[in-house]
C-alpha cells in the first residue's frame, strides 16, 4: 500500500520528469540554513507533522543524499514551492 507521502512524491517526480529534467540533491539543500529551516518547519509543517524525527524515519532513502532527493521532489508539491524555504527545511530535517 502506498502512503500519501509516497504517492505525492511519485506524482511530483512524474511532473518533474515530464517537464524534462531530474533535479539533483545539491539543487535542493546545498545552501539550506538548518536554523531557518527549524523555524520554517515549526511555522509551516508542525501543525500536521508533529515530530520531525518521526517524519524523517518515513522519508525514503538510505543516505542523506537519498533523503534530500526524496524531499526535494516531494516538497514543491507539498506546501513548499519556494526554493529557499525548501532548502532550509531539508537542511533542518537532515540535521536531526
């Protein structure tokens, strides 16, 4: 059974591929600020995702790069369309 987050990730990835590209992990979090990401997560995400640590356990990927890739594809379609906001949230989540 596919979870909602995996379904959203598949949908976002499909859109990315149809648009003609596959983003790289560096494009998502290279310049992210984990402190700003913590504030952004509290403001924008924590209402639904109460535990960032638990959230990260559900993110596909064995390495930080894999998790960055998954989050980078998922977040634009999941309330984080702004690239800076996305990079900061990813940096924060990877810092946990």
